[in-house]
C-alpha cells in the first residue's frame, strides 16, 4: 500500500511537470479590445512599485510609462483578460534600450505558460471582476488594482505600420535569457479616460501616484506576437558584454 502511494505521487508529479512545459508555441495571432494609457511617473515611484528586475535596477527607465488593460476575444489559448504595466525603456546588456513589461496579470493559465516560455513575459495569475466600466484585479483574494475606464470621441484607424519599430519592440529578461520581439497589429481607436479607484502598490503599480498623459480605447484589433529572438544573458556576462557585471 505504501509503495502504491509513492508511485501515485510520482505519477502526479510527472504529469504536473509535463503540463508546466507544454505550451502553444509562437507566433500568436490575437483579437479583442483594450485600453492603453500613457503615464508619467517618477524614477523613485517606479523603483518602489514597478517590479523592475533586480539586474536592471541601477538603470533608470527612460521615457513614459504604459498601462494596458486588454480583453482578448480570440487567441491560440482562447479568450482571456490581461492587465500590464511598462515603466518605460530599460537598458539591457545586449545593448538594447527597449520597452519591457514588469508587471502583468492574466486569468488564463495557458496564456501565462505561453507568455513566459515564448517571450519571457512575467505573467501571473489573477482574478478579474469587470462590471461595466469598472475593473478590479485581485490575486488570491488580495486586491492588486481597481480602476474605471471610459471611451469617448470619434474613432479613427490605427496601425502599427505608423509606429516606428523601436517604439513597439520589447525586451524581456527571464531565467538568464533575453527575449526581444516587435509587435504588429491594427484596429480602430478613440480616446479614453482612467480613474484609479484603489490599490496600494504591493501587487501592481499604484495608479494614483501616476499622471495620465493620454488614453486610447482600441477595438476590433488584431495583434501578432512573433517568434522572439532569444539570447543567453549569462554568455554575455562571460564575454564581458554585460555592463552590470563587467568583464570576467
């Protein structure tokens, strides 16, 4: 009986491990609607609550910050919701200075696993409560952020073809690897407002400590996440290309 118990535990562990490594490979094509807000925050505030990787913390983010709330209606892993924050452009040891997602929540485990493995995106699981224009995101019962979004004004066409590639290229540092990729897509946009309701900065940047520069509501969009260029972070360190570590 004891042997059967341990064999069962071993089988469960192997099954769980295989699930953790199974994911839908890139590229991904997605459709949906969402909100994008351009924010301004101090370097000190981002240091406090933007969850910047410790390897990059001595490099202050450059430029404006981005908040995105997205409702994907179609994706390779089905519909899901997403909330993310980008604290500006970060300097990476491969010489890139790119946008980088430092906080992101989804309500789909398949999206989480795919995002981590395909693009090094630090996705975490959360619950989304959406009532009309109000959104509340919580993690294991603890509130991460709540806010209200509203769209207004006439719509206009939007395409990433109008945006320089360096403004839509992301680099992510995960498990000693650098993932770099450029997004492409199109949709219809109009303007949007953001009203923070609550959030203390523990699980997501405190939106009340940031100023909204511009907001957009994007609907009927199609978006492509391509295959990422992946480089080994440790190899850069050993050959002296990592300015954070220096030559060996």
